[in-house]
């Protein structure tokens, strides 16, 4: 780049050396002005009033909320679930797409940074021309040229710097989008796994009741065939048995759907996990008390809020990027090369040509287009601020609703446990009283139906309670923090400047 500073072309087109005293002051002045001002507003983190604590706390305990929420699935102490989560982080297609968006944003940032530096192009050409006069004879001429062209736009008013600032914030927003996809994925895997174990538990309950009801029906049939039975009781026992059997296909279908969904979540075809997950296992149980922290923790760690904040920062920078178009743009360009009519003379001293000098452009009249664009960016920034505030409010609402759902489901499960125990005792008592002739068989049927219903509801409530716990951790924004230390194959590639924000 030092070579163009020593060249100049006079009015006759000849190459001569210029005095540094003429060119260097111009360059020093323009370079010194570079970075002297940056138009547009400087970004400031928006302040949003937050409550000091949650309106409803279902369960709290001492400890570090962020630590417990970072890998919340470990509190369920289920190795199968932990393995599925690890597979999903690596193989899920939504995560792969989000990683690709991060890589795209990183390259866009690199592109915007490159606009701040000079450019250097190599050129070369060989042309032959000819002309024909009236007599039909003509002349042929050749021209050979080679050289370098350099250019540099001096960012005097910070338009390019605002572009880099916006692209950096865009990259950080895409990283937070990846974190948000991770949070959603972790919750989806856990909820569908809990659904699977819930269906399996309900199937156990249904099949156990079917076996019990079938034994009762077979005893009644044997008594009726011996001449001491009750035909009505046989019919009632039969339709009660078939009614219980009819519940099983729906539960089996739900079980298969949960396994298919888990397969897709880990990036495999539906049915790929049936062999691994077909074995009936008990539902996970949380082994630690829940720690929810305070509302400010949610704002700090929820990726969707962090993404909205970064999008606001990017949009704020675009105001300055647009405002820079109101000011003149200064450029410095130069070229040096060789030009000759004969290829053999191309490298001779007389073939050298060159030029250097500053230039500027300044929009004088554009019918208000630039100012309108600045106002557009200002309105987009207001919209981004509103979106950020709405995201915060939505997150607080989601946590409050999740806390309420978790607390109420705990109460419901306690009542169903008591109801199931009472129904179990009632069923045994009804069977005894029927055999002694104290009651009719319809009372036995009612007791059996109630027992099946309460046990099924209890199993379903246990699954809902665990799912509510998972949804609460999702609402709190937990899970992605523990994935920052995953190897590149399982996480987005990071560089020294833009690691996963935390």
C-alpha cells in the first residue's frame, strides 16, 4: 500500500514521482478525522420495573437458583432421560438450523468488518484494435496493461462502525436464539419422556384391573354354570371387563406417539426408539426442592429476553447507520500500473502509470429519502423496545402460571392418593359383602370402576406434576447454561469474541 503514495500522473499522462509533502498531509488529515465522531444514539440497556418476588411460590429452598436450573433434568435421576437429552442436543434438526443461523450471523459480522479496511484489486488486459480507411486498407494496434487499484472509504461519521455494531448485536441475538431453541428442546424431550412413562404406568393400572375383573367374571361364570350363580351379575361383570379392556388401545396409541415424538426430537425416524423405550419403567421423581429465584433472575437468564435485548441493541445501531448517509462520504483511491503498445515494452520505465487522490460525495437533494429512512429506523427501534418489554411481561406471566399449575397439581395429587386408597379399601369390602349376600353385584361394579378411575387419575396426575415442573424450569429459562461447555460437535462453534453469552 505504500507504493501508490509515490505516484502521480501529470496532464500529459506521464508517470512522475510526487513529493510526500503534498500527499501525506492530506492522508494524515483524513486518517485523523476517521473515528472522530459517530452519529446516531449510543445504546443503553433499557430499564424495566420488576417485582421483588413472585406472587405465588409453590416450593422454595435455599441454594443457588442458577446452579440448580442449569441442568434441571438431573434432579429427575433418570439415566434414560439424560441420555435422550444428550442425543437431542447433538441430533435435533431445529438445533442444527439454529447453529447454522449463528454461523451465518458470524459471517455477516465478518463481512461488515471488512468494509472498514482498504481494498486492493489486481487488473490486467490485452486488446487489439484495427481501423479500415476508404481504400480498404487499415491499421492494427495493440494495447497491454497491468496494475493494481486500491480504495478506502474513510468512516468519518461512524456509519461503518454502526454497521459493525449492529452485526455484532445480531450475532449475539442469534446465539440467544440458539439458547432458546435449546431450552425448548430440553423441555420437549422431558415432557414427552414423562408422557411415555405416564402412559406405561396407566397401562399397568388398566391391565392390573383387567386381570382382577376377569378373575371376578370367571368366578361368576363358574358359579352360574354350577347352578348357583347370578346371570345378571355375569353380564354386568362381562361388560365391566370389556369396558376396562377398551381403555387399553388408546393408552397404547399414546405410548407409541410419545416414543415417535422422542425419536424425531433426537433427529431419528419415527419408530427408531421403540425397542429402547418399550420396557416399562417407573416415572421419574424429583429429588430436590425447587428453587425459583427472583424475577430479576428470569430477565438475566431467559434466552428469549436476552435475544430481544440484543435485537434492540442492533436496531439502535441501525439508526446511526442510516443517519451517516446524511453526511459526506470521503474516499481515498489510487492505482499503479503498466501500459504499453508492445508486450515486450510492458516492463520498461516508460510504461508506468499511476494516480492517487481523495474524493467525496454528499447527497444534496434526495426528496427527504435519507431522513425518512432515519425515521423508519427510529420507529423500528421503538418497536424493538416494545417487543422487549412484551417479552419480559410474557416471561413473568409464564413463570407465575407455571408456579400456580405446579402448586395446584400437588394439591390434586394428594387428594387423588387419598381417594385411590379409599377406593381400594371400598373395592375389597364390596367384594366381601357381595360374597356374603349383603349387597348386589352392581355395588361391586361401582367400586371397581371407581378404583380404576382413581388409580388412572393418580397416575395421570403424577405425570402432569412432573410435566409442570419441567415447564416451570423452562419458564425460568434453565438448561442452556450447562450446554456452554459441550464440545463443538454438540454445540455451536464459538470464537474468542462471541462465546455463548452468559
